[in-house]
C-alpha cells in the first residue's frame, strides 16, 4: 500500500472508536468484527481487541480469558511500540502511539493482579515498571501546568481529603456547563508535596513521585498546545488518554495491599491517590473512548470504597460523584449492562436493596436476548445474588449463586459453598447437602491455582470442610444441621454485606444468633425463648460475636456492639491463624468512627477518635499476617479506611503523628 493511501491516525482512531462504541453498547460480535478487520496492522484495532478480552478477563476472572488477554495484550504492546517508533519525528511526535503503547503495557500488567494474590500483585508491579517513564513523560508533555482548568463530570464540594473533592478544594471558581460538568481552577494536590518527578521508580534507585510540578499560573491550562495529527479526534485522545493512563497507574499502586506497597516503596515510589482521582475525572469528562474507561475505573473505585472501607469521611459526596459518572456514561450507552450494575450498587449503598434487585432483574432481562458482554452480565448476576443474600432471601440467592457455575468459570467451589449456606437456612436442606458433598471434587477438579497455590477463598473452604466434618463426627449429626451459623453469612463478612442491610433484617440476625447455645444477652432485645444449635468451639463463638457486633453497629447500637467485637478478638485468639481477630479489630474501628459521626460535633474530639482508630488498625494488621485466611482482603480494607481517616484528619485539622 502506498504512503499516499495509508490511513491517518485520525481515520484509524475513528474506525476503532466504532468498535468501542459497539462494545459498550453490548454489540460484542460487531465490536470483534470491527477490531479484527483493520486496514493493515492497525495498533488502534489491535489494542481494541486486547481491551475487549481484558474486560472479559477482569469481569469474569476466568483463567482461559486471562491467558487469552495476556497473549493479545502482549501482541498489542509489540504493535504499538512499532507504530510509535515509525511515527517518531512526525508532526505530533507519535504521542497517540505512545499512549496506546502505555495502555497496552498497563493492561498486560494488570492481568497478573486479577487473582488477588501477593505473587500476582508482585508480577503486576514488575510488569508495570516498564510503563513508569512513559506516563511521567506523557504527563509532563501534555499537562505541563497540571490539571487546573480541566472539566470533571462531578460537582465538587469539600469532602474526603483523598477524594476528588479535596483535590480541587482550593479551586478559586467554577462554572457549570450545559452538560453538567464543572470547570475547576485550583491545585491538583497539596503544594507542599509537589516535587519534580524523576520517574516513578527513579530508575529503580532513589526516591520519586508522581506529583507534578507546581502549575504555571501565567497562562490557562486550556491553552496547552497539542499537535494531534488529524484534528480534534486525536487531540482529544491524547488529552483523555494521558490523564487516564497517569491516573490509572497511580491509583493502582495506591490500592495495592500494604505488604506489596512496601516492596514498591523500596524502589522509592510514592503514590498520590488524590491526584490519580483528579486525573481520571479529567479524562472522564472528555469524549474519547478513554473517557469511558476512566469512568469505569472511577465507578469501580467508588463502589469498592463504599462497600469495603466501612466508613467514609463524606459518604454522601462520594455517592454523588459516583452517580454523576454513571449518569454520564449511561447517557452515552443506555443499553450497557455495566452501567445498570453500577446503578444498582448505588441503590444498595443507599439502603434501597429492593430497588437494587429490581434494577438488576430488569437490566438482565433487557439484555437476555441481545449479544451483551457475557462477563458484565455475570457480574451483575453476582451482585444480584449478594443483594438477595443481604435481604435474607436465601432461596432466591442460592439459585443465583448456583447459576453462576453455569455462566462463569471462576471458583465454582465458592459459588457452591455460599449457595449451600443459603439452602441450609431453608426447608431444602437436602439441596444444601448435595452442594456440600460436591465441594471436595470441585476443589480437586476445578480448583483455581495462582502461582501454583490455591485461590485464598478456596483455602478457607477446605478448612471449613474439615471443620464441619469434625463437628459432625463429634456430635454424631448431619453436617448441615451442625451449621449453627450459615457459611453464607460467614462469607458475607468478607464482602461487608451486613453493613448495608435493613433494620428488619439486622434485627432478625440478632435474634437468631443470640439464641445459639450458649445463648448471649443483647441489650434492647428480649431473651430467646427457644434454644438454637450449639456453638461448641471458640472459632464458632468468635464468628457469632463478630457478626453480632457488626449487625448491632448497623442498627446504631454502638455501645452494645463493642463488647462483642472484644469477645470476637478474645475467642478468635484461641484459633491458630484465625482470621476473626484482625477483622474484629477493623470492624471495631469502623464502629468508633460511625459512633463519633452519629454524635456530631465537628472538630470536637476527633483527634482522640482518629488516634484510637489508628491504634486498632495497626493491631488489626499485626493480627493478620500472610498465613491468615484472606489477609490480603483485610489489608486492602485497612488501607482504604486509613485514607478516609487521613481525609478526616485534614478536614478537622488533626495531626495524626
């Protein structure tokens, strides 16, 4: 093909963008056709195909998808690098291909982190090392004066210090456009922390940071020159892509478990989460396809923080930011299943579980006859199952968890284990027994391996199999009848399900768990008139105490909840490598923060409260070494809560150290 007929960057970008539009509108076959039939060897289309496979891998967590994603993305790394080299010296310097290459490198690295194992996290870090200089270089070149003056899709106000709100809290003014976006002018982060970066790892030696230089106020950021060949499409892609990649890279590192971050810190890396969120918000306000991915990342982040951090410095503001992102992307792709999922998540976080169920059922029904992204439908079903479990609609929840094994290749043992726990609380105990009996073979035949090791949740399931087999033999009773506490409710602790349940459901839990032998008295509740199953081990009593503490806290009975958290720590301490003590300390810390919030009095006593919480979080981490089940999940939850604590300290003028 002659040079004169070779498609321009803009033409290839526009063509590939059609594929992304099809992808997010649930036309998966159409998207694949668009990506797989590019003119010549288009790096735009190669990356598009890689992104499509990555999304399926990230949402479905299926081993085969992950391997396929790694292969396609590594091919995209090669093709984008070649295109970047060929474009060097052109009118735009090949910036668009640098962004594509950086995208491919990051996504290829992230595939390693999808299994939530420390080995996967470390592999992700080493893979991402090759992208550190790319993002720093791109950010400085495209945003030499920082992010001031760029629109974001949410209305900012004073909120969490580590949230988007605080990153623009020093804004001098703002104007709202007709599309509901805001133009903010102010600092992208605390100026005292702003240093010139020498690369994210300082070439593996010496300190470095992603903090950008102090913005140059001599000219507005909106006039930063971009020489995108092909006009506005490429220019928008360069702006959105740079902000997205820079923000994603920084946010990923900030969310890694502390034990993994310590390895990163050895190389001198310091993340800036507020700046990362700001960069992603700037990208999300654009129209390039990167804006959709930035929105998806922000949705995921806000959803995770609301679900797992336990307490937020300003929950209402986070919800508003979350909703504004969903509104924008859903308006562009109204048939996309992912936006339906996030709409339902917001409703559940606000305590409207019945409405959330309605949105999910309606959304799944609307896409049942179309070519919807299969994995996005899977994750919507997973969200539906957890929402039903949270409402104690056990029979319905069990059915959805079992259906997950027909739709998704991720840990079938986990789905069966939770479904078994649900069935055990219905009249269909024979179904529970059938699932229980199938677990050993599922673990052997379909058990997921990460670096030669079992998935952490499946390690826990193996232990529970042994535990209940021993109890069944000890009591000479059927194993299902020995489940005094539903395994589904135990697993729900790790998903923080009980913090978002209704008062009616919480009260039902208290009555059930307080009646278990040995019975316990709960302030405000009448003593049980009938005796429940026996808890004859410290492990079971610790789990009962933990669950009671959590649901009493959900009811606002903070004084009544704290003794149960202490009991959980005491009883759980008798179990070797038990997970309960660390989680109980974390949940106690959350309760202290919620109680202080409920008491009001901004600025009064927060210093003492935040320091007390810090001590508990330190103790929680000390009680949860790597040998403890699902310790990496607690690690991440502690990190998120610490961020919110620091945000509150900044807002209240409290010095934590």
